[in-house]
C-alpha cells in the first residue's frame, strides 16, 4: 500500500528512503569532525611557529621549567600550577638549559631562559605551546559532544565549526598561556554535569575533577564552584526522579558536596605534583592585603601557596591600571569594557547564531532543561570579570564565544529550510572571516568594526598587540628596509637584538635626531602621550606588521 493511502487510516506514513544508508553515512560525521579539527590544528601550529613570545608567556615557561628542574613553588604564585604543568609537558621534550639560581624577577627569569641561556627561543616556545594546542583540540571534541548530546549531530558539527573558526579561540589556543585551558576545563565540567542527569555516579565525580582542573589553572574560575555544585545537584535531582523526596534531596546535596570535594582534591594534587612538601618561597614578595578579601584568601581550604596567590590577585585589583577603548585612554576600569570588546572581536556570524541559539534553548521545550547549563555559567563569569580592574582583553572572557558556539549549534533544531540555510551561511561567514585574518588572529576584529587592520584604533594589549610580531618585524626590516636607521618603541617580552633588530630608543634623544624609520607597537601608539605622541604626529605611516606594529617614516 502506498504511503498516501495510510494517511486516511490514521497510521504513520512510510518514510521516504534516505539518500544515504546509515552504514554509508556513518563515516561522514567523523570525517567532518576530523577536517574541522585538522584545519584548526594547522592554523594554531602555523601561528605558534610564526609568533614570538607574548608578554605573559616567558613567565609561564620559566615557571614550568622551574617545576620540572627544581620541584618548587617559586615563580608566578598568582596562578595555580596545573596549566603550567601542562606547558611543562612540552618543555620536558625541549629540554632547555636552565639556571635555577638566577636572582631576578619572574619576568627577568623568563627572558633569561629564552634569550640568555643558550636556548633556541623559537623551538622552546613551540614545544611549550603544543600541549595547549592539543588541549584546545580536545576542547573542540567536548564542544561537539556537548552540542550533539543537546540537539543531535548537526548541532555538534555547527558548534564545532563555530569553535574551530573563532579567531579568539585559535589565537589563545596557540599560546603557552592559561586562558584557553581554563575555558576548556570549565566547558568540560558543565558538559559532564549535564550528562550526570543520566549517569550521576559516573559523571558527577568527573564534573568535579574538570572543575578542579579549571580552578587549579586560573583563580578566576573560583566563582564557578557554587554554580557547578548547584548544576550537579540539579542533575542528580533529575536522575532520581523515581525515588522518594528525602532520597532525592540527600542525593542532590551529596552530589554538590562531592563536586566540591573532588575539585578541592584536584587543586591540592596540582600543588603536590610540583612539591610534595608544599614548600613556598616566592621569588618576589606577596603584596600585603587586609580586609574581607584577605580573610577570604586565608579561609579557603586550599594550599598556603594558593591563598598567597589569591592575595596577589586581589592586590592587583587595587592598582590604577590604564585602559584603552575606542580611542579613549583612561585610568581604572569601565564596567562595559568586556561586553564591548567581545562585540568587536567575536565574528558576526557567531554572535548571530549564538543569540539565536540562546533564544532556541529558552523557546524549545526539549532544550529548556539545558538552559541553566548553557547560559548561567558564562553570564556569571562575565558579570564577575566585568568588575575586574584590568581592561586588558577578551581573554578574560574567552568562555563567552565558546558557549555562544554551543548555543549556536542548537539552532539546527528549527526544522525549517530557511533556518538551516541561514545557519549554513552564518557558519560559512565565520569561516571566511577567520581565514581572512590568518595567521594574525590576535588582532582580529569583525567586519562591523573594520576588520583586523582597524582593531588597534579601538582596543589594545592582548586584543591586538601582545608583543607577538617582533620576529615578523625583523623579517620585514631585512626584506624592505635593509641598512635604514631604525628607532623602536616595542611593547613585549621579546629581545629585539636577538632577532637582528638594531634600533635606537627615540624617547632617549632629542626629536630632531629621530630620522629614518620609527617603529611603534600599536599598544604604545594607543596610549601615546608627550614626546612619543609628537613623534607619531610628525611621522608618516608606511605600513603595519601583523596588524600589531606600525612602521612610520621620518
């Protein structure tokens, strides 16, 4: 009997034969996942090879090296050890020469390791960055699996594509820094808490371990602890739907406590992995701190070094940092800085799909239970980050584009041809926008704000110029300006002379002596005052290097 004849009897019509049999298309999704991750790996490795050390990386690299050689908690106490232990896995392969008795600060020790100890800084930095690249790729698998669990394989592919092409994710996934590892661990923790709705005994402890890994990587993950405890409790409450109320309450409370205990255990384990005696002898004094923040840092059931690092972080919040936003230089912090910076640096397609996905999660009954998991954590952490004193970049809110990608994948649940076509166009737009900025991902800005060439007019620091293009500058000067007099104002941790840049200091001599090429990091251009501002005003811009350094002629 034909399918149309079934309609009159009220039975279900026979489905049309699939274009591909299940066995024939089983390989398609893994292939697409592999292709998306492969292009992301190529982008990140290419970027890692090309970029010279950014401002923060030498500190993390020397700290990781000290962990390996001396097993002591000496450098960088303001960040817990786990992310640097990850970096140490690559450094162990590089096997650099190391002077454990160097007397300087952590920044000086980092430069000494890279440039004054007989090491190849390019090789050492690549090996330090490779473990973060690997973790970023694993984070992509989590994003795919999370979105697939929520809304199917198509949602997983869309979410992974948005993640894999997001310039901020690629940029920070290519560096030996801590922002992307913390984000990856947080997303993993939320995904495991969601899966605990079906198998709480397995996934609640795993969610706690992933949360502990995030807290053991950066202290800015601390506000996520109570929320993940609540999410785990809610998952267990759902999983025990058939049990009595008393058992459900006890199970939910037990799961919340279990998440906390496992997370704390992971933090303790990360410190014990560095020094089983938990000794703490910082290379630089920990700033004194009083008041409620000092009390909180002392009451946490965490290693003494963690409390000291937390006091150092709190002390930084009282420093009058300078910021830059849309041409304005200011002292202090603007509460709206991060939302505005995210609007500039997130691809328009990702913003559109993420917003539509958030509406989908709230509107579609099937997805509504996932709303607290997808929406609460990024909202909470963003709100906390907006109260911070350091307006240095979207890296402090890297979790936002990742959760937007997850939400964006959920749009595929709208079974409308126009919705599927629009989602495909927006994903393609994100991909094209990302590929156009290759390999200069750090200074990315979306098309609404003029693209990466104009980012330095709107933002500064790690949004655009983190010292990453010193090597590219050296190549450019050799290729196009051989033998010319160079004057350099460089903001970064690299050593110009190592790369063959012999340059004068333009602020140390009278302006009339500054003739030839004036080369200025764009973060310095953004905040230029006094003599530097006058030198820039009376110079003619010639070109830019990596959209982060401007070359002027005088």
